[in-house]
């Protein structure tokens, strides 16, 4: 039996940290100006909890959370108590326990299909009972467990007296649109209707193990995405001296272009839970850790070149760099510092994160066009060869 129904007034949501909100009719748009995760979506420590939109109250088990939201870019993190649920993200622990977090993968090894449709509203429901938890997306069960740590700890009733806070946060390039949020607390137990996940037939698993072709990988994407990927593929093939080489992930979820002579890579994630692209000067990690290095990093130099003719474009690229969130401490090799236009930024891998839209694809092409022109000039005056010699000696 229902105990209390809270239809959340969206104007009462509380923004913490670098969270921005804008009301548009009956919805509220939410975004953050700081990254909350590393490039790999590893959620560690409290770094991803700094920039959060929180509900005004705390809630008590058993309760059900229902919300209708729209997301345009990975990822959405639902914070509940000391834990979280990661939607549209490939992090290695998509569900963290609300009362006994461990920083490990889903503790009872249950499947959680956390994919969301991008660019359209979807209903998400999460149920917390004392002895079971369920996640529904679009009315379909995506996760169910009766073995999570919070169900077994001795002080759960004490924690429940205080209640569990709820918040939402997302990656820097994402915009979240919220239409409704409702929390329903129950006297005894939230009704749970099972919609058991179907196992993938063996023949489909075998079929997925074969390496797909480029055309096959992009065939199921929306036409606008296919057009952009085909345009980008043709464009990258024309660049010299960069000479990008294309490789395909055997599972069909990633397309990577690498200009190995210049140490830059461009990756397109085209699986349903990713749909994003990025580029960075990669780290060569073959051999012992003490020999790991970058072949090159021309980020600051390219930005300076771009700024001569288009400062707004240069600022967009600088803003799109994924911020360091300190997930590996002070000795992290991927921690990359940049200075541009009197600004300083500590970044994760120096990676520029881009959305699946025409403007961001165009920005990527323009950046590579400027980089290619810079490399042409360096090759012509011999400075590029000198830089390579210095890098080899170092």
C-alpha cells in the first residue's frame, strides 16, 4: 500500500557545484560545466558527486522512483544514498550499492542493460525494497536482484530512518531534459512485476564474434549519423601528411582512425550506449610502464593557430577537453596540462569529447584540417624531423 507520493516540483531541485539549469515550458534542462568522470567512465571517490542536481528531500525504503527524461550524450548518473546507477555509460560498475559501496562491479553479477535512446524522452523506474531491487527502462525490466549488499547489512534500518538522498549528474557535454520526477514511498513493499530478460541465442553470439565491415557497423545508425560518418571517413582519407588509418572493433561498437606518425587518434563510439566521438594524442603503452610515452602533443600549438582566425572555435575545442577528476592520483601518466588564451586546464588524456551532431563533426574536421596544415609547414621547414629526433633522445 502506498504511504506517500511525492510529485517533485522541478523548481525545487537544488543545484550543487557547476550545475546549470534552464526551465523551458514544462521541462527543465540540466548540464554541468565540469567533467564528472574520467574518459573511461570510472566512477571513483566523490569526484563525480561534486556537481549534482538533488531532490529536496530524503526517502525511505521501500520506495519507487519514476522519472521521464531525455539525454543527448553519455552519460547519466543517478545518485542514491552512497551509491549510484550509471545509465548510457560503459563504466565498470554501473550499479553501486546505496548503503555499502565497494567500488567493484555489480556485486551479484546480474546483467544490467543500461542503454538509453538518445534525443527522445524515456521513462525510467527504479524500485528499492528491503529484499529486492528492480530497474525498468521504457517499462521493460533491465535489472533485477535480491542479493545486493544493502539488503544484508545490520544497520540498514538505522540508515533508513534518516533516509536516502537522490541526485542526478551527467558528463560535461550532455544535456538532460527532465519532464517529471515522482518518488512513491510504501508502507510494506513496492509491487514488483517481473519481465525476465531473454538470453541471447547462441547463434547471435557467434555471429557477433566475427569482425564486421565499416558499412555494416554504421548501417543501423540514424541517417544523419551515417551521413556524417561517411563524410568524415572520406575527409580523413584525403589528409596528408597525417595519413589516418582506419581500424574496426571486432564487436562493431567502435571505429578508430590513427595517424601513427603523429601520435593522434580519433575514435567514434557507435554502440547504442555510447554514440560519441573524441580525439587525443595517445599514449604508447607497449613495454614497461617506465617506457610509456606520447609520440607528440600539438594541442596548444594547434589551438594557437586556430585562434589567429577563429577564437570562438579554439575556445570550443578547449572547453570540450575532458577534465581530470583525479581517479589515479598524482602519478597518472594520462593527466595532461594545457594552457591556452590565459586559461589553464588539467585534463584526462587531453581528450576532446564530441557529440553526435553536425556542429561537432564539423569542429573535428576543422581541427584536423588545421593540424594537417601545421604538419605540412613543419615538414617543409624541417622542424618536424628535429622534433622527432628530440623525442627519440628523450
